[in-house]
C-alpha cells in the first residue's frame, strides 16, 4: 500500500502510521485514473488489477496489490463540492481491514462510514486480515460471538480514529462511523437498549453512531438510547409513517435526557431508497398497464423527496426551537441503499436527485465511483415537490399500499441482516475448527 508519506496534501487523519509494507496481505487502494473502468478484474502474480474495457472521464480505481506505491491520490472531487456547495455529507457504505485504506477516500471527500452485518460478513469471511486477532481471541477462551464483536469493535475504533479530525473540525457535526446492534434484537426493545449501551461503552469513541433498526419494537429503544446521551443512526426506514415515528423518538429522547447541553447527542435517520423501487417495480409490472409501467423507477426518489419535506416540517416550530436553545442538532436524513439494482436505470439515480442541505448520502463502491466520475452537484431534493407528491399519489391510486411496502421491506431487511450475521458466525466457527483452535 502507498505509505502515508506519499499522499499529497495529507489530512490530519493521514498522520496515522501506514501498515507495514512487509505484510503479505493484499491492500486496497484508490488511485486517480482517466481511462480504467471497474468492469473487469484480472488476476496477476502481484495481486489483483483492473483491465481496461471502456473509457471513463474520471473514476475511482480500486486496485489490490502487494507492492507499495499507487500513484497520487485524488486531490479534489465532486464529493468536496457536494459538501461545500450543497451541504450534503458523502459517506462510504463499506468497511474492512486495513482501515487505513480509507485514507485516500477521506482525502477525496468522504466524511463518514456506515457498516452493517452484511458488510462485516463479507469483510471477515473473505479476508485473512482478521486471522491473527481471531486466533488470539479463541485461544484466550472467547466464544465465537464474543470474538466476532471484538473483531468488529477494533475496526470501528480504528475507523473512528481516522475520521476524528473531521468530527473535531465540524464540532461533532460530521465524521461518524456507524456500528449496528445485533440484528437478532430487532424485536427486542430492552435488549436493543442494553446492546446499544454496551457497544457505546466498549467502542468508547465520541464519533461512533450506534445503529438501531426502525422496527416498531425498537422505536422506544431509540428514545431511551438518545435520552442516555448516546448518538444513534436509525436504520432500515422504508416509509414516511415510520420515518415520522423515528423523528418523534429522537425529539422525545432529547426532551427526556435532562441534559442542559444537547450538542453532543446527534443522530441520522437512514432512509432506504433503491429497495423501494425494487419491490414497487415488481408490483407495477404485475399491474401491467401503460400508466403503471411508466411509473417504474420513480417511486423511491418521490418518497424520499416527501421524506425531506417531512424533515423540514418536523425540525421547525416551537418544539424544535426550544431544543435548539439547549444546543440540539437536527437528526439528519441519510440516504441509504443508493446503489442501482436495475442496470437499466442511471447509475446515479439514487444519489443525484437527492442532494440537499443537512443530509447524508452513504454510497457503496458502485454508487460512489459513478457519482465521482460523472455526477453533477446541484440542490435537487426539493426542486419539484409537487411532482413527487403526484407520483406518490398516482401509485396509491394504482393500488400500491405504501404501508405494505414499508412493512415488507423492513421484514426483508431485518431478515437479510440476520442471515448475514448467522452466516458469519458459522464461518468463524468453521475457521476456528480448521485452525484447530477449538474442538469440532
């Protein structure tokens, strides 16, 4: 991996020591390239590299290599413009070891990181980077789930350290790293509270967000955790009704906290986007009329636009102003699930139309590299609210039940994270067995 000293214009985060160049593990870098696409990966004796398939004007290029040096990092991108001109924070929806691979991303404008059980399942099961710590944990007598959490906590702590300069520079407004409570607790109100308290304590970083799902049983959990002064990323929000309940839980929590200074208790509400179109498009195709087919690919952005309208309404007026006097900060809307699932749609569909102040867009690799390559920066989230309302109402008239859509997607989201969590624990058990660290 390129050592930190080779990165031009280093950020405060870049003062961290670089990983040893003698490591045999592949390192992932981001370079700046004007010709290479992500389309095809070819193996080589030195690691993984990308082959040219089509020209791009500008792109993030991820390369895996065992040699040091990878050219110059990106100095300025549309991600900087996104934040500086429009007030939206670009975050990265991924995390794996070594976390120092995030440094070029930070220098390219990324201002935070989100993770979830699926991300850690992929990171830990597909990499040898966790083996040494895992071996030590199991040899010390830790059970598999305890070992899992220690692996996760280390990554989160290390990532928090990288983003701490941004957190400090923005007085706690940005620079957060999110870690989710066990997905097995999605229906357990008090269990979620206890898990959030434990995670907050063991991570012990000011810029960590504890992720709690927006399931009905966890809405009271959100209120209680906020009241304890713990910052929260509320995840798996799929409907306007549930989103309003999430906002109310945040406001209730602030009011119940008893703190005289609320400035360090912050939150984001992760409103999922692309999955909404995935489900509603199937429903529209089943209806099959020209009117229904014409609405494909429009539901998710329309609902997100109305969510922003709700955000503006709820964070104004006497109740909110009373909290502002105590230092309260708005619970920012965070656009999640921003990668395009349907290849027929524009690859920035769930980023470009959702740009607005005091919001966050967390992007996995696909969405991030597409937006940096050819995304345009302009305030779009409330540019045509009447059109969004028209689409939302037209879908209702066709028989689309927004309540059903939200409930169904929530069930699928929770189930997906549970499966990832369980799969990873099985993988770790197998790894422990293969290393002869525990009895089969």
